[in-house]
C-alpha cells in the first residue's frame, strides 16, 4: 500500500509518456523544496521496470520521444542545462549556450517541446533554441525576436508549440504571442495582456493558449475566440490533446475539457484517485494524468493507476 499523501516525502510536478511500458515522472522532495535546494527526483519506467534517480537541478519542463528502437527523455533545467537520458546511450547533460546573454539562474528557460523532428526550448528575454532529435548541438533560432542586450523590459515566452518545425507559436509574459514561419519571427496582435503559460497546437495554424486570471483563447483562421467559462481565478498551466479532445489543467490542479465548435466552453473533468493534477501527457492509447503523488491513465476502456511502486515513494 502506498503511504498516505500527507506523509509522502515526494511531490510530482511533470510527466511524460511514450507507451504503456515507458513512463517518466519528475518531482521534488518536500523537505528540500522547503529549503530551496535545487534538485529533481526522476522516476522512470522503461520496459515495464521502474527506477528512481536524482538530478541536482530544478526541472521546468520535460519531453520524451522515440527514434528507431531507442527512447529518450529530456529534463529541462531552469538555467539552460538539460538532463538527457537514453535507454541505449545512457545519461548525459547538454547546455543550450555558453554566451553571456544565454540562460542563467536569472534568465530562465521553461518552454520545451518536440515539434516534428526537432526539439525547441524558449525562455526569458525571448530566447529560443533548437536541435535535431538525434543530435546534441543546440542553435539559436531567435533572431528577430530576442531582446537586445540593453533592453531591460521583462519579456519572454513560457510556452511554445507548432504543427511543423518551420511554423511555431510562442506565448508568455504580458500576453505576447509570436509566430515563426520559414525562419522569421513576427508578433501577433494578442487578445489579452494576461501572462500566458500554456499553448497547444491543433494543427494548420490553429492553437489553444491559456494563462493567468482565466485567460483561455482559441486561434483559428487568423482570428481569436475567447473561451467562455466562470473559472476566472484559475491559471491554466497545461493543455493536452488526445483523439480529437482537448483537456486543460490549472496551477491549482483542476482539470477541464474544452469543447469544440463555434462557441467553445469548459466543463469540469474528473480524474479518479487524485485531488489535483500537476501535469498531463498523451500517447496513442492513453491520456496520462500526473497528480501530486500518483499517475493515472485513461482510455476508452476506462481508468487505471500507473503510479510508481510504493518502495520508490518512500
């Protein structure tokens, strides 16, 4: 039996999944978190076997992807360091850049996404980096959007996504929304001044974005549509799509389903066995919900618990 939530020493905050046997969870130790000690606890299930590791950095994002027969998970450190773990090549670290105006403990990065055959990272001062999924050398792709060295304004995307590596959308502080097409960035007229923390591509220049004070918008055919809902105290932090459905979660752990149609709206979405959802992920067969202390998988056949074993939660 797993220990009671109040006594568990760990808290989950991110997760990723590739298939039923390959699952990744990132979290923290309550005591170290309370003392502001930078660290991440990593739970990884590969080929059905769970293991636990530790990384001396704060994880602000993570993704997983497969290339051929190998599986890779990438943990994004807030300072521009990435922990890369591959089930064939093993574990390594990568650095986005060594430039003076690159990421640091003050100029953090938090947006991490796989788009097509490339990996993208975005952060403060409108920094954006990219590399091939099979490579390890990062390049800057923020010409035309990155802040000048002398510009001290607070700006930068917290999230990005796209349906193709040459068509990206990024959103963040102050409601800024940017589009990168064929290597050139342009700023879109945003419908909100609220800080945006979640964005998910729906394909073909369509996406959903959300953020603080209930800000939730759809972009389609070059026009914005506000999502009508009464949850104006929520900050939307994760948006996930699965089999034509769009699920949205918040910083407080609430989960909603975004309806389609000309007048999109939100309806509460219940996740059995967890009082709050920290993150979500999707595979072809399941939608995954990472709670503070548990992992649940949902499919057409219903719900099942996929949490790490009790021995790794003590």
